[in-house]
C-alpha cells in the first residue's frame, strides 16, 4: 500500500508517536489531517510536516467531545474530499495502584480519550472509509492484551479498544475496509511523565527508568508504517507481547508474577 495522495486523519499528532508518524507520512506525500488537543504542540507538528509537503492541515480537536470528532472528519472531507486511513492514536496514561486512587474521575477521563475518542472518530469516518475501501488503525498497547499493575484504568481502556476494533473488523469483513490494531510495548515517549496519578494530576516524572528497555519512537513508527503498508489485522511489536497471550492460557499465575515483577510501583515522592 502506497500512502502517496492518500488522505490520512491522525489523532494524537502533537507529540511522541503521533508527531513522528505524521512526519514519516508527510515524507511519503500523503494528504494529512492532524488532530490533537494541544494547539501549540500541534502547530509544531504541522510546521515539521510542511518541510516535506504542503498537503497538510491541523485541526485542534479534543476527541472526548463527539461534536469535535464530527467536525474533524467534516474538515478532512471539505479540504481533501475523501478519507483513506484513520489512525486513532490519541491517548493518555494512568499510573497508580487502585487502592491509592483519590480521584475516581481518572477512570472516566482515560476511557474517554483512549476508547471513546476512537469510537467517535471511527463512527464519523466510517462512511468515507467504506467509499475508499480504506484502512482503520488503532494504536493500542500490550496493556490491551494483559493486566498490568498500577495501570487499571489504562489497561481497561486498551482492552475496550482491542475488543471494539476486533468486533468491528468482523462487521466490516465484506466492505473492503481493513482494521489494524497495533500493540507497542514500552516506547521512549513522555506518556508516563504525562500519565495521571492517584490525585488525577499528571505525574511529571516516570516511575520507571526510561533509559532501560524502551523501543525508540523511530522504530515504533517504522513498525506501524510496515503494518499499515501490508494492511495487517494486528501487529504486536515485542516478543514478550507476542508470547504473553499464549502463556496466559497455559500458565496464568506465572504470567501475573512476571508482569508484576517488571513494573516498578511509583513511590510517594513521585505522585
């Protein structure tokens, strides 16, 4: 699959995986519709993309708002006339043990961004994707495959995303629309620094050693592009991620212990 002259709507385009993915697609001459809540950072991504193409627009969008998602899709159609790919990349993290949570609204906020935002955008884009026999992409996580301590809300949202797009793939089987779910592991972005803590505020500091065991953003985006080009149904990025779902069927208790051992609990000074 070539991305030249394909219209691609990308949420969460202001930083991290989204920004690098936007730049990579711009280099391949795609028509880009970039969406994110942070307008200043979104404009920085737009500027970086215009170094490679002029066929790019930025649409400030809060995906937790249904009307904003509808307006994003309408803007894409107004400018480019079609949608070939929708990449649901917008996401927010959560890092705290459930018994330490003092602000239960965290769970609503994480679910709204990670799951419902993808549902809203997909709903309004779907008629145009059917017309173009296009591609739906969900940037999920290994957390969509297994439980992970200190991430109850995040894991729940990614399980919801996985279930939604797996089901939608079945419903769209005869339409020509393909559905790809991508599951990265730890990637060297600031998502854990921005993750919500027990009090509902961003942590500002990751609870894990970010210099160890992270995939680079470049490698992550390379794999996303690779999976999109082949219109794969699913792409799990790490060996551990590929093994875990099978291991859970045979040795669920061992998988729980291994997963828990790999997660360092945030300390009181990091909240």
